[in-house]
């Protein structure tokens, strides 16, 4: 699972994607601090305790560095940045039943545009699982010899 590099100065536009999601009944927005317990419990249930811990950190920033996808008041997906280390995107995930509708890509773009607005020039996708998804969505490039990288020695990972 390599890290990947993304140019933030040539990102695809975000607004039209958010509008298209809204037209389809899906709201893509920054998470709010009172939602922290709901979001972290959802991430733990659907993904892992480690990702829930990272999401907890992102939910504790001002502004919150976590974006959500919701439909009819139901959480469908999340994406974070600046969680384990600064300038890293992730974790992110979409409910299995809601995958393939473009939600993961818009959540990714929402975070990356926010990172650009926060002053970053490049973003790192931390420990990218689906590398093809990131290449296709934002032209991300694999960083050689980046695994386990900043995650070396992580408890419960054996690295
Ligand atoms: C990766 C993930 C967030 C993608 O979410 P999604 O909502 O299903 O993705 P989208 O519908 O926005 O896909 C956007 C494009 O990427 C493609 N894509 C999605 N997942 C892909 C994958 N795993 N590999 C290659 N391409 C993928 C889609 O086909 C789509 O292509 P298109 O624009 O030509 O239609 C989701 O599959 C997921 O939650 N995976 C499990 C958790 C995970 O691996 N998170 C990433 C950790 S780094």
C-alpha cells in the first residue's frame, strides 16, 4: 500500500460535482463537531477501530477536516485529511451498498479542494489501497518506497 502524491493546483472542479450529487439527493458537506460520536461509531462499524481513531482526530480540528456524504439523513460515506500526519488524505470510505455512484470521488475532491484552500500545494494519499481509483480521479502518482512509511511500527499492524 504505497502513499501517493496529488497536485492540488490542477484539481478537477468541485462545485458541479457537488451540484450533481445534490440533484441525486446526496449532500456532500463538511462534518460538524456534534456529529463526532455518530461519525466515528459509523466508521468503526463499517471499517475499523484504527480509522475511527483517525476520524476522531480529523473531527477535532477547526475547521473540521472531515467531509460526509448523506442521503435522507443517513450517512453514506466519509473522507478525512490531516489525521495521522499533516498533508495526508484519508481515511475514506463509502457504504458498500452505495459504492459506484461517484460518492467516493466527490468526497475526495471536497477534501483536496479544502486542503488547497488551507494552503497546501500537494497532498499525499496515505497508504492508498485502491491506487487505480486515485490515479483515475485526480491523477495521483505512487511514491516509491513509501510503505509502511509514517505508519511503521503502528500497534496492531505488525510493521
Ligand atoms: C474507494 C472507495 C472510497 C470508492 O468509493 P466509490 O463511491 O465506490 O467510488 P466512485 O463511485 O466515486 O468511483 C469513481 C471512479 O473510480 C472508479 N473506482 C472506484 N473504486 C475503484 C477501485 N477500487 N479501483 C479502481 N477504480 C475504482 C469507479 O469505477 C469510478 O470510475 P468512473 O469515473 O469511470 O465511473 C470505496 O470503494 C470504498 O469505500 N472502499 C473501501 C475503503 C477503501 O479502500 N478506502 C480507501 C483507503 S485508501
